[in-house]
């Protein structure tokens, strides 16, 4: 939300009150309270008829400082922060009247009096600061000439906002704010944190996260689950501004200094991703959306994959496994699936897992609608009637997940499907959540708009963990907000079927990685329309070099032979390549579960000191050692950057010196996949499935690197037992030792 008209004026219909001075500072038990009048107090009479902003500084976690700004003390629901505690801050007052709150290496210093100055610093340098006119309370008239805000959240009358601005240094780059499909660096952008079903080609996003981090060594989480508006160097070009329509605003500054350390602390605060089963990393195949299918069609796809030596791990049934106009009634359409239990058993006998599509909406024609409405399980309007509309499903209502009984009822339907033999759920939708409703728990509809999908995914994930066990639960979710990373996997939503859509999809995944999400997938080939064979084959290579890989579309099938025979070859090559890499990828997934470091990493995350990497959003690191540069051109030309060091082409063994850009041209059976200098890459013995014994027949590929010792861990996915390998380099001599007695070997790459 932009409130100002240039540097000196406000927009018509806007009035502003800014924190003008730190009038007094009170320290007690690790908390610092600052009284901030909205004018400098020159005499006693100035304290009358004068709004005051109150700031409370504390530390819920080491190296994290929380700041709460209040106009009026009206508390509201924030995010669930499972890692938050107390007692981490120490306050020291200065002789001149200022004070400093310290938590680990991070400190916040409040200068006394005027001008207003709150600074955050670590390691002897200022990270960011809140200076003159940086904390403001804005009143907007009904006709105020400000930005309209996100679609679905209209401003219908006067409003009041709290806003905070934090400084941006020269060369400072901002990342994150959820899965966004524009440039990876958010500088110069206006970002509305408001979940929307807008596809991948707009400013809207399915996964909005009010968290950003910068290359200056810190991140910021705005602890407001509703609409947060960010101006990232776009209103005040020297600052990041975030604002909420509320009487209080809370944010947390998180110190790194490295990006992965910031994410480690952010996910310690908001929750780490669950451990995922090895089978989920394999290739998923879908019925697609509006195609015709029945058990014969499904079986023909699965048998066709097997006949062509295309390893398949999961089969996904999209919407029409249920009868049209009935979504969601959680019942197999008897006209096309008369024997679901038998069919699921037959699929399981082929070594497959099964995923089915669901959403949190109940169509009026579904027999469940009347039951849910009668029992108060659907969102209601303030007058008590069930909220309904016809967009998506005729007369549909939304399950009210703030009602424990409604959640339990919804979960009971899922348990029945799991009992039939379903293994995972694709949790679609959850973004189009109305504001003119009353929730069971009395919650604010504005704050619950983004949180709705979190409650929905949480309900599904809980059932999967209950029935399948921890480490076996998998949702395939489209929408999320802060904390949603605890329930993986997330996919990129509805894309086009072009090279441009492929590139915007990657930007969304990289932005999501900078927002604390460790596992990510996308629709190989794109969703809308049908890709030409070239786009499909390029997308197959990209998709199988992602943490999770799914063939899915809208109105056409995505089996490779529907495109051309070379598409079959490309799918076979990259599927088997990924399955061989499972010891490496599975270990990266465990690392994500333990520390919050994503499997798929933006270059700026893995190489934070390299200025060439700061804006890169057409390539990425898959785990710590594999650089992947998807091909986004019809002629196979790809330009990419190799950081410093000697890199090795994984497919050809060619060496290349880094610290420079490269332009290569690739056929469909190739793409730039480079191995980092000094890497020790664990490669498995099988390429027919993702869930095998990684330690049986394991090969360690030792790549050129400096002298010294390096230890890597490979964990058997079945037993969870780790094996450790130590590689020692000295000149031309290399030796490898392990606590694993036999079943492995190594080779020089």
C-alpha cells in the first residue's frame, strides 16, 4: 500500500502520524518497551490529545528480535510459531538514556529522544534501521487515492493502517515473500500477501509468505497472517515498507548472517519440513484434469510406461475420479470406477503408490452438503446462512476448519480413502476464501483468509501421519502461507505450456525456496494447453531435476509417447538419472528436514558472496553440489553462470573453469548439469525405483578438489541408518574410508 505522494506529501485522503521520538524506555525481564509520541514533546501540554505508538522489543529465539508496534492494544491472531519461547534477550541501558536488546549476535539499539532511530546490528555493522518517518499510523478516508489492494479484499470505507519501513543499503537485494513468478530479486516491486488463484503468469500467488531475507545477512517475518502489503524499494526507494490494516503490527528480525543460517532460524521458529518417504521422489503420472479416463485408461498408461522402461512411482487421479458436480463427496464415480478397492490393490501390485485429488469445497449436489450444512460444518454468512457460490462447483460451500468437529468430519472421509488403499492427497485450492463470513471460532475473516489453506493442509497431513506414520505422509499442495513448509510437498500451480511459462515456474520455485519451503514440484509440460514436443522434452529434463516430479496437464494426457518417440527416450534418460541420484537427493531431503535448507537452492543462497549470483533466476543448485540450468529455448541454446572453481559436466565429464558465463547448445537428451569442485557424489546402484537400499552397490564419485578431508553421509531410506564416508585428498592421492564394511566402492570422476 502506497500512502505518500513523493517525498514530501501524502496521497489525497490520507493522514499520517509517525513515531517522532523515543519518549521513554522501560526495561524489564528481557523486554524493552518504548513510548513513541507522534510529535516531539516540548512541553507538558503536548502530551494531551496526542496519539502514541508503543513498541515492545523481545527475543523469542536466539538471534531473533521481535518488535511489536501498537496504536491501540488490540491483539489479533498471529502465525503458529512452534519455536518461539522467551528469555533469550538481555537489555542494557546506556548512560545517555538509550537502550540495547541483545539476543545472541543480534542487537537492537533504541536511541533516546528525537529523531527516531531504531537500529539492528550484528558483527560490528548495522544490518537495517528504522529512522525518521519509518513507523507510521495512517488513516484513510473512504475516497482516499491509494492503491486498491489485492483482488478479493476491497476497501469499502475509511480504514486505518500501521506501517513500518526498514532501510535498504546500497546493493542490498531482497528475496522471498512466497512463491512469486516475477523476478527473483524483489527490489522495486509491490507485493500483496493475499492468497489467490491467479495462475503463474500474474502478480498473484498461491503461496504468500510475509517473510523476506536480504543479502545483508538478515530476514524479516511480519507476524500477521492476513493481508500484508510490501513496498520493496518501490514507494520509498531506500526502504522496505510493510503495512497492515490493523491497530497492531508485529515483525521479527532474524540474523544469519548466511542465507541458509537465516532459513535455519526462520524454520526453527515457524517449523521444519517433515521427512518425506523415498517413493515420493520418483516420477508421478496423472490422469490430467479434464481428460476422459477409467480403469482401462489408467492401466494402459501404467502398462505403457512399463513396456517402454519408464520407471513410475506414483499414479495420480485428478478431479474426475469423483462424479461431476459432486466435488468433493470423496466417493469414486461408480460409472467409471465400479471396483475402487480392487483397482487400488491391482495398482499396488504393480509397485505403485496412489494419490487422489481433493479440495475443501463441498458442492451443493453432493450428499455431504446437506449433512455438513445441518451440522454447522460449512462457513456461514453473518446472518447465519451457509455461504455459497457457483464459481468452480455449483452451490458449493467451504468446510470451516476452525470447527474441530468439522475438521474431524472431513478427516473421517479421508480415512475411508486411506483404508481403500490411497497413499497421498493432492490438496488443491484453498485460496478463494471469502471475507463476508463468520467462522466457528469467531476469528477475523481477514486474518483467516491466508490461514485457511494452512488449516486445510494440516487437517489432511495429520490423517496421513496418523494412518501412514511419520516420514510417510505426503500432500501435494497448491496453496500455503508461513509455516506451510511443515507439510510438504508443494507444487507450482497452473502454468501455460510454453518456454516462458517454464521459466516463470522456475522463478516461483526459487522464490518459494527463499521463503522457507524445502520441497517443490511443478506440472511437467505445463498445465494449460498442450506443449509442443520440444517444450515437453525440455520440461521433462527440468522436472526430473527438481525435488519432486509430476507429469500433469489440463485437457490432454502427459504420457511421453503422446508427443513423439524421442520424448520417451528423454523421459527414460532423466528418470533413470534421478533414480541413480536418490542417495544424494534423499540425503538433501533429510538435511532439509533437520535444518530447513531447501533441496532446490537459488544460486544466491548457495553462493551469497558472489555478486554474479545475486539476480540469477534461470538456474539453481539441486542439493549442495549439482548446478542445473534448464533449457528455455527452441534451438537448445542456454546461457548460464558457473561460480568460481573447477566444475565437471555430470553427463559428459567435461571440465570447465568457473567465475564466468558459458553459452552451450544442447540436444533434447542433454542439459547443463555441473558438479561442484570437491564434491563427493553418492550414486545408487538402481535406476528402476526411488526406494531401494542406497548402501547396497553404492558408488562414490570423487570430483577434483583441494587437498584435505571431507566427510559425507548416506542414509539407507528403509532403515534410516546412516553410513559415513571420509575422503582424504593429498596431491594425486585419494583415499576413502567408511564405517560401512562392504557393499560400496568409489571412482574418480
